[in-house]
């Protein structure tokens, strides 16, 4: 018996699907059968639509996650600023003045200051900014300081929900002066410099803003913790200050009195005076200090143009962050009533 030795033929994938090859629609072309396993245009459009819906569902969650991270960073910035201010008090036995500023009608020996650097320059050493701190001469007017000092951006002073360091300087400008009473004071030269998203608590609206010696913004009149203080003058130059705020002066308790907070700057007005002027410039109170209480609520959101520019406000939804005199950071509702807000900003809590 003879066994055939014919060579077995190679078997391809299509051979294994021979039942398909013999179907009428395939004919003699294997490619005709492969077309049966592709996607139609309708199927592709359905898949793309599903992917689009999934991205639409995920995007808000991603944005919320990013905002949550920025919010945490903002709180951390405020905490560092608050702790730096507390360390200043531990070192010197008193809080830094928001600025040196005279009071209308006071004696000549108190009638100096008004243009020295703000409290931001004084706390730099406690923020590990020793090099930047050494560039300042706190006895000289702001206009005579080195540009390296006045335009120095410190990222701790910036809220990441608003900006980065590339948008944190305001140039020299010439504009109509808006007095604390809201009326025009004529055309003035406004010095430029680095800006901040945070401000010291100058107090509430006690004393008003009518051009009298009792105005809240005049030296010694602030009801907050970081207030305008009258200078100890020598040859017309302030050598120190006389309105000194210490922890014992915060009669309502350190945990119930705001030290610093987020300043209200409307959308479209970042790094623009007067809403967001140079933070080191002691002449421009609203650039580094704010007030809150009856008549001055927390801004509802960055689009709120109904409150005065001297108020607090945040770009985080629903809340405004403050650091209190005990070093704690709290998120206050932007719907907080002004009476309660005034109790937080007035160190004597009337």
C-alpha cells in the first residue's frame, strides 16, 4: 500500500473562514468579506458623541478639583501672611502699622509720614524674604525706594484663582484721585509697584469718611488690628509710631478678630489702580488694607460692583478667607451680615 507524499498546502486565516468565502456576497475576493467587520459612519458618529458626553461630564469635576487646589493654596498663603504678622508681634511686642499717617489737626510733632512703605514691607523678613527686606529703607518715602524693592513680586501675596506673578505689577499712572468719601480729589500721580490679593484688617467704618479728624482712615482712628498710625517725628521724618496695637488691645479675643483677608478686586481690574494699587505704597490705603462691617459688606463675587473698593471679597465661590489674630484661617460666607462682619473686624467688638 502506497502512502501519498503530497505537500500539505498552507492554511491562511481566510481558509479557516472558508464558509464565508463561499458565501455569494464574497465572490472570489477576500477583501469583500473583510468589509463586513468594519464600522459604519453612523457607528463612528455614535462613538464620538458618547466620548463627547463623557468629556462634558468629567470636565466640571476636573475644574472643581483644580479650583479646590487653588483654594487650598490661597488659604495657605493667608496663613503664612498671618503667621508672619504674628511673628512680627512676637519680635517687636506690637503689630505692624498698616502705614504711618498723620491725623488732621494734630500737633506738628505728629504731622509727619503719609508716604512711607506699608506693613507688607515690614513683614517680609518673617516670610523668608530677607534679601527683599534689605532693599527697603522704611524711613524714606515710597517714591524714593529702589525699583527692585517696589516692583518685587512675592507669590505668597497672590491668590492662584486670580493670577500668577506675570500679572502682579501696576505701572505708574496719572488719574483722578478718589477720596475715601467717594468724591474726586483732582488729578494725581499714582506710583506703581507690585500688587497683592490680600489686605490687612483696618477695622470697620467707625468715624466715617467725611473729611474730619474722626475719619476711619486717619492716623490712630482704625478699629482693626493693622491700622494707620501716627508717626513719632524727628525733623519731619517718622522714627516710629505711637498708635500701637498689641494682643491685649484685642478685647474680643484673638480667635474672634480678623488680622488679614482677601481684598475685593472686580474682574477686569486686576493690577489697576485704584482697586488694585501698589501694595507697598503707604499713600494708597486700599492697596494694602480694607474695612468691613455696617455699610461695607463682603463682595458677593468678583463681578460685584455694588460695594466700595475698600471692602473685602474673594474669587472663590461663596466664601471669603480671613486669617484671625490667633493664626487660624477661616472661610466666611460672602452672604455674612454686616453686623457680624463688623464684630470680626473691630478689635473692641462694640
